[in-house]
């Protein structure tokens, strides 16, 4: 194995290790966000029940966590105005 092959192999090993740690960190953050979302839904449901009970109305059902859908978080650095980004996203919906 030549010197450049060893350098390339070392770089790839470092890249794989870095991406693995990044994935673990993202998994932990997503788990925390899911727990926070569940807690917020529960708190919202309790608040709705409390407000409705104080007003004497019928109790309405609060949404379940399964009904809430999926949380997607993405951070992208783009050097474009917001209106251009909005137009691009609208065309992708079609």
C-alpha cells in the first residue's frame, strides 16, 4: 500500500468515525425532541381539559402522539432570499 493510499484510508476512517458519532448525536437529539413533543401534547391536553371544565363545556379529545405525524428538522445554509426559497419549495410540492 502506497503512502497516498494510506493517507486516503486514514481520511476515510476519520470520516466514517465522524459520521458515526454525528449519527449517534442526531439520534439522541431526535429522541429528546420526540419526548418533548409527547410531553407538550400531554400538557396541552391537560390544559384543554382544565379550560373546558372551568367553562362547563363538554370535554374534547386531545390528539394522540400517533396522530401528530412526523417531526422533520433540517438546517440548510443557502445564500438566497426567502421568497426564492419559498418559490422553489412550492414548485417541489407540485
